[in-house]
């Protein structure tokens, strides 16, 4: 007897699908939080804090891109102006798609 028929006869259902990413609302909330933290760093903030916040922000942008199907190069563009331009491009694209952060 085919396995699918056995499952149907026993009333077994397949498990619900597992989402590939966190809910976009959570990602957007985290982006807002980290963006605000980055903007609030004063001149006395340590380089480690600034770098960590920037890396967290890029990781969240990457998650948002994955959730909305936006291509990005945040993981391959080296730090500096090129990465900053890519960040701005990605932010604009996500805003065009309706993400508020």
C-alpha cells in the first residue's frame, strides 16, 4: 500500500510549513531599534560598539532582503564607501517595497 494512502487512512497530516525567516514585522522593529542606537552613538562611543552595531544593522538588512526577495551585496562589498552606498541602495529598495524602519 502506498505511504500516502496509509497517511490518508490514518488521518495523519503533514506538519505545518516552517517559515524560512522571522516575521518581517520583527525584522523591521529590530532595524528601527538598531538604526536608532547607531544614530545615538556620541563621539565617545567605542569603535567596538560602532562596528558591532553596524554589523548587526547589515545582518538585519540582509534578513529583510531575504524575506522580501531583494538582491543585495552587503556580505561581499568591503567596508567603506562602497558598503555605505550598498546600504543606502538596499534601504531605499526596502522602503519602496513598504518596509518602515
